[in-house]
């Protein structure tokens, strides 16, 4: 019987992309995936450390593995991702006594060797992979794909564990990135999202690989241009850029045909003192100037952001400046987090977490209500317009209790309906329309007939 692994992934798109590589590596040495933890020979958890709640979830799931270990003492449990990466003194490791393998993401390539040392019968090769980013993921879905172009970070925002968990910024070669994207395109991929911690700070280790026809000098703008030349890639996105690196060339490259009409640009706060304590390296005014340049070049651009409320020393007056900045930019979406102290960070060493829990909740609610108000209002502009949608899922019509009370012939008519298709527009708006499952994977033109807060409804043209 073939050995099996079960992989659990928490956290950001970068973690999901790392897990795709890990699956490819495990399958290359003879393991197959299983969704059933009880039949797994190896269980791996790819972890997130962005907030304490993310780490608490990992402790909880590992505790659930104890009965599995008791039933099968040969079971290998491994923890990877950001938790081991930031655990410099081993304090977190001590809380996970049943764990056999505990390693940061960049050591993923050693998995074949480690598995071979623990249970040699599980693997057909123990050869390690020197650079895990060289592993070409065997993806489950091919129409959309995430492609990492860098890992790690040099910014050292005071609240953030990434430089400790993932190390300093490391950029992949242009050749490797374009080879991966060209391979994706050959297998039917039409949408690519480039990933990096500060993705637009990209510096190519092999600039000679850029085309001589490339019109830009900024390396990230050059990379966007190169991806635009890949036949078959009709939608291009990137996340998450840093405002400091949003050059005029990068903004110009966002007008190239493949680029979607959306950018996710983290601001984190609207008060200069808070931004300084966060070590974000820009002021609120400088952030707004970036937004102005974006909107001047791309008038129909939608903008998302990240915000932290209740950071150390954030007064009520400072928070109101964030609210005002939010109103000024008119973000289409915000991922708002309540600050939680992360051990090992500069904020943990230098500042006091002095905004109480209830006040953090209140501030979160203020921004959530503002977000809902703005997005509902802005979405009305789509009614009557046509948007391009990449369909990524289909839902069959639901048979409700009320339907079951109707006459049988009416039930038959309702049950025969094609159901709903869902997908994102080029503005990253979720769109729903009536159609069958054969539409999944296609790009279709949808006329919007109704705009709710989080869903645009429409019909196929």
C-alpha cells in the first residue's frame, strides 16, 4: 500500500503556494495525498504567525493529533511555515512535544532526507532539494495560479514576524519565474498572481534575462512587461506591494493589457506617529500621493488595503485619522486586524500594548461599518455595466423545505434550474449569475443587474 500524507495549510497565499511545492516534493518521493488523517503516515501543518490566534489554532490542531499518535506510534507529525521560522529560542517547539519534524519553510527541500531517516520505507529517494523555490508546483487548478517571485522581507515593520520567520528578502530569477508562468500558460492558465512580501521591491538576480525590447528600468515593472508577453495570460495581478516602491514605471506597467483593474496596497494606519512606530517609512500624505498617482493613471482602478487597529500608542485621535484616510481613498475592501503582540518583534520589545481589547473591537467595528457603507455605494456604479468574469466555481440549485411543499411539477422545474456561477471581475468584484457548471474556467462578459455589498449579480451577454 502506498504511503500517504495529509497536509494542512494556514495563512496567506504565500503559504498556499509553499504547500503546493511541498505536495509536489512529497509526491516525487512516492507519497500520495489523503484527506483522512487516520490513514496518513505523515501529517504536515504549514503554519501562520501573523497573529496569536493563528498560532493558537496550530496548538489546537496538534493536540487533536495525540490520539492518532497513540493509535499509530509510527505516525510522523511535522510543523513548518512561519511558526518554526520565528521560534529562535525554541519556546514554541517545547509546547509541541508530539511533533517529529519542525522546520522553517526554506528548509522544505530536506523533507525527503528527514522522512528517510525516520521511516525509510516511506520514500523512494532521500535526495534533498537545495532551493525549494526551484520546485515547480503540480497545481490542482490551472486556470488561476499564484507564482512566488520573492520570499522574506527587509522592511522590519515593528509589528511583523516575517523577516524572522522567512528571513531577509530573496528574489527568484527572471528565468525561473517566466519558465513557471509559460508552463502554466501551456497548461491552460489564464490568470497569474505574483506573490512577494513587498512584491514591487523585486530586484532580478539575473537582469540579463529581461528582453532587450523591455521599455522599463524598474525591475518589477520590467517583470510585469515580460509576463504581459506570455501568450495565454490575459489576467495579471500582484500582492502585496509596498507604497515606497510604487514607482511611476510600475504604475505605467499596470496599464498593460493583462493587468487587472485592482491593487491591494497596505496602509496599516492613517496617523504619522503610528506609522513611524510601525516603521512603515512613509507618512499618510505620502501614501495618499501614491493613491493619487494610481488614480490619475488608472481612473477605474479599485483599491484594497490592510489596516491594523489598536497598535501600541494609537490614541482615539490617531485612529480618527485612519478613518479619515479611509474616507478619502474610498477603499473597495480592507482586511482590518486588531493588533496582537508578536514575541520577538521590535514592537514587543519597545512598546506597550496599551489599547484595551474592547477598544480594539470598537475601532474594528467602526472601520467595518465604514467599509460596508462605501463598498455598497461604490458597487451601484456597476449596475447596467458589463464586466469580464473568470468563472471559478458553480453551485447547484438548493432544494429548500419551502420548495418541497410546492406541487411536484413546480419542484421539477425549480430543480432543473442550472444553478449559479461565481467568479471575479477584473476589478476583483465577486460576480454571480445563472449558468451551468460548463462555464467554470471560462472568461465571460456579464451585464450587472443588481449590486449588493459583496456580490454583483448579472446575466450573460
